[in-house]
């Protein structure tokens, strides 16, 4: 038994960790040690990949590239392969992943099981839209091959299936042509949500990646930085990766009522002046958080929550304003506050989170005021016809999950009875 935490560091309960390293032995291992849950790099914020006092199947040892066809861009790999390793190995060969979330440090299995989205959702959909085939192993030893054209029902249950339908041991991904790791990037300051929507509307056709940071201490007349980028061909530029690590866990959260306003002001002022289109390496521009390893420790020993919602476009202006008002009234705030529009793509999974509309993601330190604040935010999201992202969640009420994921009853038929997580018990009762 050893303590395992997820990215939010809200708990560190003991788990019986089974290291999976041999694809051919997975059926025997999970058949012998269950109920359990798969755990990739643990980048889900809440309890999706936790099973306190129970079994955890650790997949990062299943990290082999199995085949790659340089003519078609088809990659077959094991589930513990990390997205950044795919990018770094194959972009120089002219192919890259169509969808990468806000951190590249997640596994293929985790990206499928949460059907993750990137800053280009409006153009390319989710990770699951680019998976061609999966091999799933169940705790009773059954192996299921599925894909968009093969046992589609199993595929739709497993993409965004939160690891609950079986253990993915193999995935075939369709990569897309890449000109290299460079992007033309631009940061545009904005003031007010109307301005954000105007920038989104005018950018989405010609900019592949769009996302906004907002200063939630500025209230409903929110100011922010709209970031947009598109791939470009650039040669001969040097880029040196600088990787730093958060050296320790401070005794108290560094993000607090005293620090938040100056933090946000500094960040806004520093970036507001960096106007104009610049050719930059995609990694620091699109994944800035990856340059400080273990930054989650800055929230101190009590950890932190992320609250990520999506609401339909027509309700987004009002709902976002109401959420920002509720946050301001609570006296709490978020340094990492991200606003982005989702496109109209129909998601691949029964439980996929994205839907057409606007998503707002906010990090909050873990303090006693949070349950009441999240209760108010839940009410706003539900009234607007929205929902929350399970990959980021650690506390959504079960009744809200049931009401906002209408495909849940259909999904339940595909669950593996030998698989259970803290999240599945909290939101599905088992
Ligand atoms: C800084 C940061 C930024 C992020 N930005 C985004 C973003 O922009 N968009 C987005 O969508 N998400 C984002 N995320 C969330 C992250 O992409 C997801 O939580 C992702 O699933 C984490 O992958 P992981 O390998 O760490 O999986 P884990 O967190 O370990 O597990 C996630 C789920 O996958 C299941 N799983 C893992 N491996 C397998 C397998 N082999 N078979 C079956 N199930 C499996 C687990 O059981 C669990 O349910 C972000 C997270 C962080 C920390």
C-alpha cells in the first residue's frame, strides 16, 4: 500500500498499486487484483483515477509505440504512452496529434478515458474523434476490439468512459500532417465578456487555437488576455526547454486573498504589452504550465479544486457573469481562470463533456468557503443547461451528474463489475 494523490492533492490515501508493464499479462493481473481502477499520470484533478484503500492499476509502464505508418499517419501504441513523447518523436517526421489538452503530460489511456479537448476544439473536436481502434481488456478476461466502425457501442462507452468499461491496452490513433513545432501566436487584451465573444467569433475560422485567461478579481466587467495561435512553418530557430520544479510544498496556499489581486494584475500587465503576432515554439505558448513541474504544490498541503463547466452559447453571457459575481461575493478567487468556446462537433463518447457552448475553468484553494460557493455555481450552471467536467471534479452531487449526463443509463450497461473508482462510487453509487 502506498499513498496516491491526484492533481488536486485533496487526498493521499493508501492504494494497492499494481504496476502494469507487460501488455500480454494485463488480463491475468487485473483478473487477479480487482476491483480496481486504471491510473495513468494522475493528471485528473479529482477522484477519477483514485480508489482509496483499494487496487490501482498503474499504466505508465505500458509505454511502447507498437507501429507507425509514416504514409498514413496511423500510430498504434500502448495506453501509458505520454502525449508529449508522441509529439516530440513524430512532429519531426511530419505528423502530430490533432488534439492535446492544456498539459502534454497525460497518457493516451487517460486522454481517451476522459475524451480530452484542446484549444482547437472548435475545429477538430475531441481526442476520441481521432481514435480509430481500441483494445479493451475486462477483469473477466474478455478482450474487446472496438472503434468508430467496429462494435461502435463499446467504443462510445469507452471514450470518456472514465476507465470503467475495461482497461485499454492498445490504441490506434490517426495523426495529422504537421509542419513542425512552431506557431504564430498572438495575445490580445480584452475588457468585458462582449469583447471576449467578439474576439472568439472573429478568430475561430482563421486561428486554430483559441483560449482566454481572465482576471476574475475584476468582477463582471472582466478583463482578460485572449490567446490565439496557428501552426506555421519556421526553420532554423533555436528553442531550449527550461524546466523548473516547484521546490517544496509551502505550509499555506500561495494563492490566497492577499496574493491573488497582485498576482493577477502582474500577469495581466506583463502579457498585455506583448502584442503583435510572434512566431514561437508551440510548447511554451500552448502548454505554459508544463514548464513548472509540480506547480500544483503551490496550493499548500490542503490541495485545491478545479471547477470546469460548459454552458450553451445562448446562455453563456448571463451565466458567466453570474458565476463571476458569485465568486466575487464569496471573497474567493482563482488565478487560473480560463474561458473558451467549444465547437459544434458531436462528441464521440456517451459521457463526453464538451458540448457546443462556452467552458469556464477555475482553480480554487481548498478552504471552508468552497462548498457554499460551488453550490451557488452549480445552480447557475444547471439553470443555464450546462454541466461539469468529471476529469476536473471531486465533489459534484450525484443528482447533478445524473441530470446533466442524459446518456448515463445507456453507459451503465457497459461497465465492468470488477472496476470501481472513488468517482464512480460518488457519482454512480458503485
Ligand atoms: C495542467 C492541466 C491542464 C489540463 N488541461 C486540460 C484540457 O485543456 N482539456 C482537457 O480535456 N483536460 C485537461 N486536463 C485534464 C487531463 O487532460 C485529464 O484528466 C487526463 O485524463 C489526464 O490523463 P492521465 O494520463 O493523467 O490520466 P489519469 O488522471 O491517471 O486518469 C484519467 C482517467 O483515465 C482512466 N484511464 C487511464 N488509463 C486508462 C487505461 N489504460 N484504460 C482505461 N482507462 C484509463 C482512469 O481510470 C481515469 O478515469 C488538464 C489537466 C492538467 C493537470
